C-alpha cells in the first residue's frame, strides 16, 4: 500500500514563502512519477508541477506562478517538495501530492486522473 503524507502548509502573509513536503512511505520516490496539485476554495483541482520517471520537470501553472514554484525530490528521504516563494492570496488552496508508478516521459502536466495515490492534503492560506 502506498501512503503519501504531506506537511508544511500553514497561514502566511503575502510575500512569504513555504516549502511543502510529501513523504511516500515504504517506497522510493525514484520509482514513482510524483506531482503536486492544488484546489483553491470553490474551484476545481489544478496541476501545479510533476516530476516524471526520468526526472524531467513540467509545470502546469500560468504566468502568475512562473518562477515562484519549484518542485524537487530527495530520493534518499523518499520525499517530494514544493517550494513556493512570494506567496499571494491567489495561492490559497489545499495542496495535494500524488503518485503513480511509472508514467514515462511527460511533455505536459498530466491530468489528475492518471494518479492512483494521493495524500490527504495540506492547507495553504495566504493573507494580504
């Protein structure tokens, strides 16, 4: 059974930074395609970033997020990270990590439907 546990969320003021973590229990992140999604209040879940089997990174966000989000993983700790800098109220959302065993090379942010394993979510709230 694959279990994903997120941490690192919280309430911050605009302009601040957060680093979200997602640990995959009992498995190595190197075998999995790992991604971050987020769901703002009242909106659908949207893709933020993904690291595919080959370590290639694809971001799924628009121009307002460009350069502020960084996805990374530390295989030795079986942990996926999402660094978010210069937070603004538009980043307020529940952030989820997701995993899939072997998704191949991805040229774009995949839909959430391809990921069978999900964490419980980590709330990020940004005040102005």
